[in-house]
């Protein structure tokens, strides 16, 4: 599995869209939010991660690297300040 492209989402309340090498696409990120890749603080990052990892379904998707909006939000928007680096890191984790 691999992310082959990313772009701004055309969905009303979503920020990004990623497409995987199997052709599936996922829209994720709240359009009007500020994420770690856009300069959010480490405290805001920690609060985001705590909130989403407290949800059992999201935690399962994230910990098992299952493609989902939850996974892409955590790994692409909140890992490091670089979206490109985050995509590279997630692609390596899938190998």
C-alpha cells in the first residue's frame, strides 16, 4: 500500500484528499482547523492525539495502519510539520 497523490479536498468540510495505489481515495482533516503542518503548537498536537486515541474505533484504525480519515489525519497532519515527510514516513510503515 502506498499514497500516490494528495490534493486539496473538494468536499465541503474536508481539507485534503489522498489517493492510494489501489485507486481508493480518502478525504480528511477539518477545513477550518489549524494542524501541526500548518503551525499548531505541540500542546494542541498532544490534545488532538489524546482525543482521537481515546476513541476505540479510531485507535484501532490508527494503531493497525488501516487506511481511514482517522489514520491520515493523525499521520499526515499531526506527526511532523512537513506533509511530504509525513507521507514518506507512512508509506515506509506500510512496507
